[in-house]
């Protein structure tokens, strides 16, 4: 065998081995989801996406909807929907999408007035979302002509009734030609009191579980097992493409559950990545991430 043939065989062998060795680690690599919209000092959408750190952006929040209410978007200090000044973010949504980032409208949050009164009400709300934020048409689209990728359920108030109906109504809209992604941010105690029925529809693509402000299943420096046990319960109990570890991006961003970056990447994520459903990390929020530099610190390990 000539030296050239030997070299070719070595190269082929290394390529063959790399196919099996490198691919699994790539498969376990996750992305970072970020909540944007609740602080006017966190930069605009384009700047958020231009960082290159985020794979998903949740525009937060639609704080009023359902039961015949006129829906209301609240983007804090960013703009005033009532004065139609949020439409400028339409081009920025498109900018994010051009970078391969999925942009969702987040429903709910910790402050607001929202609920779904019936199956018919769920359809009414779904139609509103389709016409004003997704692939439909309306003369009053709050974010202009941008077509968002999907709807995020961040249901923290009110009744657990009919969120499953809303999920089904939204999922049916995908048949109009463009997939409507469904994402959700339940609390880590399983099952989630308000979103359990919605998640049981098996229609959600990404679920970023809030492992903060929930001491029974949040991280503490003296106890990681509660978090691991809760993660295992979620990943073995619900159907979703990917499941994410939701965390505060700074100690001040939540009452509990903050994990120092080095602890997260060296002790927590290696265990979570054993699940085939591992999708990455969700952070609250862009403002706090800017303050603490959290996503920059953890990105190589996510």
C-alpha cells in the first residue's frame, strides 16, 4: 500500500469515527430562549437578536384577552400600543427571523386580566391572535405586518379552564399553510395548576419550565436533587419536542432559583442533557441578562 493510499484510509477512518463521535454532542447542544418586552431599558428587538445568544424570543406580554375583553398588549417602556407606536417592531421581528430566531407572542404573565370562558371563546381568541399577530389580516395589527412564529402560554393568573381549547384552536391554524408554534412556561411543581390541561394536549413544541420562585423544585446551594427530580418528572410525563430549564438571569430577577453560571454548566446541565428532550435554557429576562451577562457566561455550555 502506498503512502497516499494509507493516508486516504486514515482520513476516511477519522471521518467515519467523527460521524459517530461528534454528532451526539451536537445533538445535546441546546439553545437559549429569552423573554423581552417588560423593561424599556433592555434594548430593542433587533439589538436583542443581533447578540447571537438567543434562539427564541418571547415578546411579553398580551396581558388582557378573553371573555369579550378588548385584547391589550403591554410592552412596558418600549412603546404604547394604544398610540400605535409598537408597529415599528414589525421590521425588527422580521430581522430576528432572518437570523433563524423564532419569535413568539407571550400570553399572560404575572399582571393582567385574562381568561378563556368557553370553547367558543377559545376560538374567538385564537382567531384574534391569527389575524393580529400571525398569518391573518387585520387593520389593527399591534406589531405591524410581521408574522410571528407562534404563541407562548405564560399563564400565571385566573382559572385553569379552557387553555386546552385555546391550544387546540391555535394548532388548527397551522393547517392554513404556516406552522403556528406553541410554547409554554409552566411552574416547576408538577402538574402545573393552570396549564396542565393545555400541556396534556400534546400540541406544544417547546416547554420552558419556570424553575424559579418555586422553592420545592428550584435549585439551592444545598439541594440540587429537588430540581433533578422535578426535571425527570416533566421530561417523562409530557409530550413536547424540547423541554427547557427556565431560570432567572440574575439573582435580583426572581425570589429564588438563581443558579451561578459555573454551577449550571458544570453540575446541572450535564445531568439534564441525559434527557433526549433537553432543549436548552430559558431566561427571565433580557433586561436582567444585560445586567448580569448570564447568557454570555453559559452559552458555551448550553
